[in-house]
């Protein structure tokens, strides 16, 4: 270690210049960052629903849609309001990347077998249009409710539709001072870009400020506090720069990588500076303090960096690209934080900078924890373990698009409002294949009965199909009170002929005559797994008694549901892999099986505690919360490594187990507490995120760190005091 410190001191200026150049390159890389809005990152690599969705998209070009709900404070439809609707719909129709628009103001409205030209609407014949919209019921794009008038515009975009197109639409609505709500899979995806940019720009700096505040309280020196966080901040800069230079996209999941790098990567800097302070307080000079610190904690710092990396790398077994990308980016960041600690801090500390001795009067918490050694620690652990295990059955695996966003966000408000007015916001799809004419009245009767069964259940708001349109047109033609599907194919063909004359056939997204395929849009009452299961079960029951039709259900929600269902299995594999990797690394570091196994106990208990907390809190085990378990293993084991390593070093100096435990506690308790609370409070920056799932990450991290600190500073010392090597 002495040779390394001498090398750094001798070549300090050259090493500093290299550091500046690397940082400049990283800054340039930041401006090359691209944002991913594709929800495909949440999709499992293997899924029957994905195969069906891909097949359906080939048949109908797209399953994506965006719904805009325009609100008027008065319930009456006026010519002026209709003109406003027409102007908006016309602007949508002229967009290059839009396949079709369904709204209350197309150029020509088909009212039964009659057509109404919107340009000819005046105060005298406006009532005719209103009567038509009232008669078509659930198909109506015009809704009156609670003293308001709502126009529903459904946009079917093509594959080139982008954030720029969405911004253009929203700018139009804002410039015309129109109150609106929007929802849909694609809308949620495109809006995520704004949120990711917000998170990327503001949360890492906020995390740094929060960690600084915690470290400052523990270290007693602002200068030492800043030095301890510098390597992690630089590593975060390098990580983002590398992502930019490599052309990788940052998603709603991987945007957490720089935050994790700062929060987790600060551990090495904290331990380094803290131990240098301790050595300076013992009277050693600057160089001696650095050398002795590296001798004492250098190897543990390397091991803890590797174990943190191992925790994230264990996520590579997860069946989703979102988590795999996070694993790679976070692992890179933590590795760079370790490198920066060894590279940057010696450069700084071998210069003219001096460190203030640490304050020692803030010891109330360490004294309180030490009083729990022995039987109290064991009793507390046993009670919490039993409670956690009993709570396992309450753990759920809910995850859907809406869970991403907090209630105050525009996306969440739009979803709720459209769900209320339209009886549905984001549909799932039933794809129906037949070897005959799909518009045959015999098939139509069976499928309309299926729609009725679905809507009569409490799980579906409404359904829309080509059969609904044909029934409505036929009933208007015969002036029937109730909607009835044509009984003869000749009548069906007549309606088809009428629809073909329209510039925009409203059924084109619901039937493909050439391939004899139709699809039904089903609007679930909510996006919970139970609701999706009930819809799926009804389809299975229908298929069992109708062998002349082949119905398959799909949709983005089902792909996410598929991911949820195999999440626990994937999580189990990830945890097993993480424990194996950690065990091997610990054994290499400690070189004795007994201390290695004892050091694993705190992290094993913490994982069980977290599962119990998930069950009690109602927070679901999903693509985001799974990351906390890996963080817990990778970071929580750091405390055990530091404590046990120092304990073994004192044992080698001749202290018995009890004496070595006391010495190790006095040496490590302060940096462990600072790091744990710094990590938890640092991740509290995620509380400011507009995304709900980031809130859950922060809450779980608090639980993990509290458990990790208690176990490492009370339960672990209790076990080590009785251990004989």
C-alpha cells in the first residue's frame, strides 16, 4: 500500500490532468443520452400474449391508440362547440403518422343509412346529430355527464408516431385553451420521456445533497463529508457519459442507475475518509494515515464493491430487459465508484488538504444499539422473523402501467377521468379467427352474447366490436328501439357497402375481411391481475363450448401480468445466485467458513424482513421492488464484511472474541450508521419523483437499511462475541 500511495503522490499532477479529461469526455457523453419510452422493456422475453399481440399488430397494423377527452363546462352541444370539435379532429386527420381518427366530428357522419355532412350542420338540424349520438349508446363519441359535455377522440397512430407528434397535439389543445384529458398505452409511453428527463436532471443532485447532510452529521467535518461523496459523484458522471457514448437508451428503470451509483458508491468514500480521520486522530501524519487506512480497509472496500456489483448482477436472471439493463448500468456505476475511490481520494489527500479530527460526541445511537447485544437482539430478531414469515402469504405481484404514476400526474388524472366518462381507458383485445365469413349472423350472435357476458360482470366497463357497429346501423335503419344484428347476409353486405363509401370506415380497426379476423376491444374496470384473470377465464369457457371460433386474449396489460406471474420464480433464482456469489466472495475475503456463515445471517434475515414488509404494506413484488432485494444483499453485506473483517484483524492482534467485537464496534459503528442512513436518505430523493414505483423503492430501502444496521451492529456482534476461531 505504501508503494501505491508514493506513486500517487509522485505523479499527482499527471493523474489529476487525466481525471479532468475523463470528466470532460463524460460531460460530452451526457448530451448524447437518448430516452426510451417503449413499454416493451417491461415485457417478458417469452410470452404467449406477446406472440398473439405481434400477430394481431400484423393483421391490424397497430394495437396502440390514444384517447383524448375534451371537456366543456356546459352540457349542451352547440354549433360553435361542434366546430371546435371538427377543427381538432381535422387537425388530427391531417397528421402524417396517424392511421385513423374516431371522434364526434368527422367530415361525414353515418346516421343509419343516411349521412350527415358536418359542414352543413346549423342550429336547425343540430338536434338530428344529437339524437343520432344518443341512439348509438356506448359507441357514441359524445357524452353528457354531470353537467358537462365530453367529446371522445380515439387516435390510432402508426409505428412512426413520436413524442413530437404528441407534443403537437397537446400544444394545439393548450393554445386553444381547451380542457382535455388523455390516456392510452402509447400516451403513457410518450409521457414517460418527460418524467425520465426530469428525474435524470434533478434527482442525482438532490441525492448528493441529502447524503452530504447525513454524512456531515456523522463525520463532524464539512470538508471530510464532501471528500467522501466526490468519488460516487464522479462515478455517476462517468456512468451517464458511458451510456451516452455507447448510444444506450435510458428508461424509467435504468434512470435509477446514477442515483444508485451515488448512494451506494458513496460507501467506499465514507469508509476511506472516516478511517483516515481515525488514523489522524491517533497522531499519524497524512501519508501514514492513508497507508494505514488502505491496509486496514482496502481489501474490505474491494470486496464490498464486488459484493454490491454481485447483488445487481444477480438480476440478470430476471425475464425482462428492463431489469437486465439496470443490472448492467448499476454494476458499471458501482465498479466505477470503487475505482474513483482508489484513484481520486489519494490524489486529493496527498496534496495540501488537511482533515479535521472527527467529533465524537454524537454517540447516543451507537450506545443505544450496543445495549441490545445478547438476548434482546436475539429475541427481537426471532419475533420479527416469525411475523415476516407469516406475512409472506400477503405478498402480491400487481404491476401495470397506471402503477408507474403518482395520483397528481397528468397521466394518472387522464386515466381516471377517461375511465369515469368512457367506462374504460386502456383496452385489452380479443382476436377472433374463423374459417368462414366473420360477419356471418351466426357468429355475430355468439360473439355479441360473449360481449354481454363480459359487460354484465363487474370486471368490464364496456366492449366495442364490428358487430356493435353493424347492429347499431341496422337498428337505426329499421328504427328499432333495441340494437339488433342483421339476420341475413344480404343485409350485412348492404351495411358493408355503405361503410365502404365513407372516407374513414369506423370498423376498419376491428375487422380484416381478407384474413377473416375480427377483434373486440374490451375495456377492463381496472388493471388488476384479478380483473385480467376473470376476463381470461370467461374467454376460456367460451372457447370450450364454441369450437367453430378461435378467440385469443392479449394486450399490454396481459404481458405485464405475465411478467408478474413469473416474478417470484425469477426473484428466487436471483436471490439464490446472489447468495452464492456473496458466499464465495466472503469466503475469499475472510478465509474461514464460520465467520463467513455468521456474516451471511444479517443479510438473510433482512431479506426475510423485506418480504414480510411487502406483505404488510401492500407494496407489490414487481419489476422495480425486486431491485431492492439485490441492493439489500449487495449493500447490506458490506456492513457485515466491514465489521467481521475488522473483528478478525483484532483477533489476529491477540484480542479475544469479546474484546475484538468491542474494538470492531467502536471502529466501524460510526461509518456503518452514516452509510446506512446516508443510503436511505439519499434514496429519499426518489420521493420527489413523479413515478409511484420510485416512491416504493425509497420506502423499501428505508426498511432494508434499518434492518441491516440493527442486524449488523447488534445481532452480528452478539454472534461474534461467542465465536471461537
